[in-house]
């Protein structure tokens, strides 16, 4: 319960997620899901969702999943593939942990559109610090 | 001159770049530079710039550089490494073309802070369509 | 049946797979599995399997899966994460297709050890040519 | 001098590099170069150099460069792009350090053919252990 509260406060502190419109829907040990309702300001020059928006939504889920074990995790390297251009509706991101040791952890995040089609796949690795999350959110 | 004008209109159509605050400073055949003045809304839960912001700035430079040859280029796979957490000032992104054939091209984008320190390195590949840029911006 | 025969001949032509000791165990439309019995010559300076060996085994499965649709596919960008160092036994790679259109396709390849632990994760994208596989194997 | 000797012994212990035919030509703090004379056993099903060979050569240079600071470094995530298919001659890899802190470091490795054309670009990150190299090579 305390952990849930701590994590909720951690997530609420993400100013960029809020500015973008990304919402963390669910989270737990090693996983998280997020979503984003597409608006005009998420589009690129060819009227489809900007790659930066797809990455950012996935990154929000990645952050929630990787910071779910009580200590701070920082992203070190990420690979993302883009499969399909979309222009509207809601994007959904699901993060799951594929590997974790005391210092490093790796997550896969699938981003899909309203029809359930995969539009992006994000493979990211974090470095796990020893700093407690609680210390950060003060 | 016409090409410069076309490219300028292409860049101006990027709604997300504008929302984020990213500005394309220079562009030409196979290169581009961009910058972003950091504000409160670019920060993550630990008060440093969100990875999504660093990626997005680099992605704007990537888009300008890869769409500079007259036809539409779409991102297919990107790798990004993060080196240093920053909290303020201006971020700078420099994109250069490392390979290009009629169908594919790859770019490296360096993101640095005001002190000139490298904070991220982005390696991205595009698929080059035959659609003229002019057709898109109508 | 003819397709199976063609694919078998395609796989048999891979001189490096044979030199390495990698064996394609199963293959079909959009998937493939491969394995490698570890030997002394697969080790690096710290007596664990060389990253190049893990990548190469995954790459063999990636090649079989991505060339399974009748036309030649060439790798354009790959990301690989390494999770665990192993020194002996057999490595297993499983490739599955996560996205495919007429020009591009993306595959995830999981590499595991004899205990079933994930030791690497490979996310790779190919460019799909129009050249028939049969034309290549003459 | 002692360091040079230690590093030479570290490099000589790489059984897979020897089996593949990869040779470390030069090395120093944060850099290394390697080369490989192409032979029949380096080819794939379409008679060009196997992606696993290009990766492996780059990985040998990556290993030498990242282990050049006296302590053991292990690869955690790598991205590689492939630009050009070659079938013979010698491949050359040049590794340079782009970022390093006490726990993590990132390297770019360029792989080129005899004509100097870039055929692959490798961006790799290591986790830096505290184990001295000397302890490993006993």
C-alpha cells in the first residue's frame, strides 16, 4: 500500500508525461501500461503521429515499470522500431520486464493503436541506482 | 531557393516540434541542427530532462536531415544512448547522414548541452519513399 | 513441399553458420529456431561465450525467418541486449515475426541457454527485395 | 608498458576472434582497430559477408577499446546498421569511446571495406565492473 502510494507520487511528478498527455493506467512490479489520446499537437509534418510521441509514450511506461522495485532506474540505451503511421485515436503502451539483476534491467514496450495493431516496439535498458524512490520524491 | 522554401514549409508543418519547443536552426542536403530551451514541462519524475524530450529533439533533426533530398523519408528503426542527466539550459542536436541509397538512409544525431557535453547519441534509419515532399505539403 | 526444399537449400548455403556450428532446427513462414553447441572456439577473453557468437546464432534464425516468404530479405538494423554470461552447453534461438509489409519486416529473436534462461534479446529489421529466393540459389 | 603487456595477453585469450580470423591491430585507452581477411567461411546464403561476421569484427574492437582502462567491461546493449554487402577483401573496424563514467561507457565502431566505404555502424554500451583485467588473465 505504501509502495503503491510512493509509486503514484513518483508518476505524478512527471511533468513531461502530463504536458504530452500520457497517462499511466496500471503499474506494478516490473510492468506498467500507459495511454495517450492523440491530438493535433502530436502530429508531424506528414500528418501522422510524430516518432517522438510514440517513443515518449513508451518511455513513460518504461520509466514506471523500471522504477517499480523501490530504487531509481535511469535509461541508458533504447532501440525502437516503427511499423505503422497513425493519425488519430488513442495509443496504448504495455511495458514488461524481460531481465533484471541488481545493476541492470531490460524492458520491452509494445505500442498499439485502437485497432490493436502494433505500431512500435521499444527495447530499453536501465541502470539501477541504489537511491530509494522515496528519497527522490521527498 | 525553391527547395529551401519547400523544406521550410515542411518543417513548419511539424505540430509536435512546435508544441515541444524544438526549433530547426539549420538544414541542408543530409544534415540539420535543432535546439530546445528547457522548461519545467520537459522534466521527468527525478527533475531531469525526460528521455522522450531528448529523443524527440534528435528526431526533429533526423526528420529534417532525412527529408532534405526532395522525397518523403519515414523512420523505421532508431537506437539512442543516454549519457548525462541535465535539468536546464538549452539542448542542441546535430544530424548528419552516414549512409544513403535510393531506398534507405542512416543518420547519427548528437545531442549536447550548453557546456558542449554529449548527453545522447541517436542512430536512426529511414525508408525513403518516392513521394515528393511538395506533394505532401500541398 | 517445393518451398520447403528451396528453403532448405537456401539455409544449407550459409557457410558461416556451418563454420560457427549453428544449426537451423525448424523454419516456416515468419519463424525459425536455431541452436549451437558451445565449444572452446566460441569463448572470449573472460572465458564466456563471445557476444559475436550470441549475435551470430540469433542472426542465423533471423535470416531463416525473414527469408521464408519467397523473396530475399537483407538486414538493415539490429539491436541486441545481453543478459547473462554462459560458458558451455547449448544455445537456443527462436525467431518470430512481429511486423511485415511488402518492403520491411521486423523480428524478435530470443536466445536462451540450456536452463531456459534468456541470455540475449535481438530486435532486427530487414529490407525485403523483390528477388525470388530461387533465383539466388540457382 | 605493463599495461600494454596485460592488454596484449587479454586480447590473445579471445578464442573466438582467432577462430573467426579477426586481428586487433592497434589499441589504447578508449580505442582499438581490428581487421579481418574475408574467406569462404565468412559468407552467408547469398554469397555476401554474414551480418554475424560484421558484428563480430566490430565486437572485437569494442571489447579491446572498452577493456582498455584496466577493469573488465561487459557488453549490455548494441545497435548495428548494415549499409553495403561485400563479398571479399579485408574488413576494417575502428572503435572510439564516446562516453564513459565509472559504471558505463559507450563506443562507436565503424566497419569499412578495402575501398574505405562504410559497410556497418555499431553503437555499443558496456557495464564496467570493478574486477581488474589482471585478475582475469591470471
